[in-house]
C-alpha cells in the first residue's frame, strides 16, 4: 500500500505564475488535508476535503488559493499569481476518518 | 488563538538525558496523535491515544493522554541524537461546525552527542 504521494517535490515559479501541487492519498482514504509550513515553524492548517467536497477551508486565503479533491484523481492545491510570500513547504495528509493522518513528503515551493 | 499549545518550543539536551514535552489545550479531543518530523521530510505518525488516562510506550518513548482528554505528554528516556526532530501533537476536534485535525506548533528537539 503506497503512502501519500505528493508531486512535485520541488517547484520553482516566477512571481505572477500559477503553482499546482498534487496529492494522491493512500488507498482507501477519503479525507485529505493541506498544510503549509514555513522554516522553523509548525504546520498551519489550510483546507480539509473529502471526495468532491470542501469541508473546511478556513485556513486558506480567500484570494488566489483554491483546492479540489475530485471523484477520480489526486487532490490539487492551486495558487494563482504567486508572490514571494507563498514560498513554503506544502504538506498533504490523508486519513480514512478524522483521526490519525498520514503525510506526504511535501512540495517545496520557491517563488523567485 | 492556538488550540493546541506545545511546550517547550525549543529543547537542546545532551545524549543520555531524559526529557518531557507537553501538549495542552482547553478543548477536549476525541483522539490525539504525536508526530515526528525531520528536516526536509513530512511528519511521521508515532502514536495515537484515544482513552483518557491512557499510557502508551514505544521503546524509549512514553506517551500519556490526560484524564480529561485535553492534554498529553511525551517522555523520552536516555535521548539519542537520532531523536532529534520536530515533535508535533495533533488532535481531532469540532471547530467551526466541522470535525478536523489541528496541530500544535511543535517542540524542536536537538540531542547533542
């Protein structure tokens, strides 16, 4: 059973471009969380999704950020018109319920 | 307001010492997890505690869930350099009308040889 897969591991974007981060949850997991982490800091909750539904997006900026978890395929975190302040590590976690979560290795976004 | 407060924020000790890190909240959690994260990697689940007063042991690590299910502690005996990392606690709670997993900011542990 493969773990949570995130890609790409590293992503470099110029200011104003779009960033697409992908997360394939573990098999059988229908809950997906996205977190953002700055260096030397903990994980900041962004959004919680179940298949085809956004359950809680209270941690996600209302502009430029969006997330989806379609019926088929990976969950996508999309950042439009990136700015330098978007540079961070973005982690996805999946869970079979609302308890323990299993994390991917993250995508490190650098905006230049 | 941080739902889960972890302390200390930073801890640097010598190999062989014992240590305890804490995770506290005013909220009740249906379950609580501890994770360890190494630089450049995602957090790895160490343990899940569910029952108030529960104690779980994982080799040199001892995890305790408070009786009221609001707090937890992680005790490491005879720490080793390989224990170095960011220790995160996370709890499942109802917030904003939905049940979700929330994290503390973590305790960054450095074990010096």
